[in-house]
């Protein structure tokens, strides 16, 4: 197959093939040469014309996956729910993050973010500077106002929850056995329950997520 005369079509082909391979073999076990071998004749030069590295391909693949961010829409709907307290909204949003189909597909790419430091750094920064203040802090402040959450530090609590959820208890950052996951979860529950945040109902979804990543 000759190189596609339209650059956007060539780029789309690379991303489609890469996504398929990442899902089948896992990101860490897919090489640039694997991608080239499945492009029907496109050369290594054609790939590197569009992407400088496998990590850059992964970033483009994930950007495409999350272009229509279903989780953000669910979170916005939950934040507006009048029948839930601030604490209940927070727990619901955590469960939604675990069960969201786009998030699940991202986790099935077989990524270990410790091996992709640029993406790990990006997740860390976004957890504290974007997800925490825009997503968790407003519902925590609502919980403080309605009495369901007890804290004098809603900003810092939002940052801590975002960090724990996205980094410390995230199986694509830290590989965990069921026992290790349970230990981490129980500690988080011990820390958050006195604040009025009961995360006990989240565990089943979290355990299923961890097993899916580790299978």
C-alpha cells in the first residue's frame, strides 16, 4: 500500500491500528515496528512524519478516545442532582469514574504509567490543579454547607481525594494484588468516614477494575 495522499487519513490509519494493537497486546508490549507491520505498506518514515514516539501515538489515541468525554457529562449531572447531599454526590462521582466505559477502555490499553513519565506527570498535575478544584471541591463545599461533610479544608481534601483516586489507588500506576488494594481502600475509608464520606459502596467496583487491569 502506498502512502495515503491525505495526511489526515494516514494519521487516522496509524491511530486505528495502534489502538487495535494496544488493546490486543497491551501498550507496553506493542512496538513501533508492530504498528508499522500492520499499516499495509506504510513506511517507518510515514509514521515518524506524524508522531515522534510511541508515547506520542498513545497520547493521540487517548485524546481521540476522550474527545466526547462521557464522564464529565455524568459528573455535571450528578453535581446538579437535588436529591443528593454533597457527600453522596462525591461518592457517586467516584463510582462513576471507575465504571465509565471510556475510562475502562483506557485502562484496557495495558498501560503502566510508571513507564510513561510524561503522561504520569500530566495525570498528577491535572489531579491537583484541574480535577480537584473543578470537580471535587465544589461538591465538598456543598457537603460542608449541608452538613454531610465535616472539614475546614475543602480545597486540600479535594486535592487529596483526586491524588489518591488517580495515583495511589490507580492500578495503571501501581500494580496491586486484591489484598494490597483492600489494604489501601480500608485506610482511605478510615480517613474519610469521620469526615462524613462513606466510600464502602465503592469497593466492589474498584476491585472489579483492579482485576480487569491485572487479568
